C-alpha cells in the first residue's frame, strides 16, 4: 500500500509538470533535415515544440538504453559462463558422491552471487 502511495506521490506531480510543459510550449516549429537548402528544404515538417522535445527525449532514452545493454554484454556473457561452470561442477560433485557413497551434502553457507559487480 505504501509503495502505491509513493508512486502516486511521484507520478501525479510529474504528470502535472509534463502537461504544464506541453501547454506552455504549443507553438509550432519547423524541423528541416536538409542542411544544404534552408529556403526550400527537401524534407521539413512543422510540429509543436513540446512534441519535438518529447521525440528527442524518447530517442535519447532508447539510444542510452541500447548503449548500456551493449556495454553490459561482457557481464552477461561472464554470468552465463560462470553458471555453466557451476552446473558442471555440481555434476562432478554428484558423480564423486555416488562413486564414494557419501551421504547428503554437509550444510553449507548461502551461495555467493555468481556475477561480481562491475568494476568502474
């Protein structure tokens, strides 16, 4: 319940600020994608300023997300390799236990995280 209240306390003012921003920036701007001819561009469009800012913001979030995902690739790859090593070692331990007839495994400490945190 507290979590819903905190989310509402953040989202309601944020939504009000976004709506106020959109209302205050309704004027139309022309966006041209032709750097060689400003008088008669090959492609130009007119849209409200707030729409242009939202489009650029969304594009930036997507590009940043893709960049972060690509940079974390080595950690995902390392995690998969370590998990495969753990599965292989557990299989070897089970084989050894079966071969030497030992009983249940002794009580162990909780497992450590498989993937170490990234080093800056």
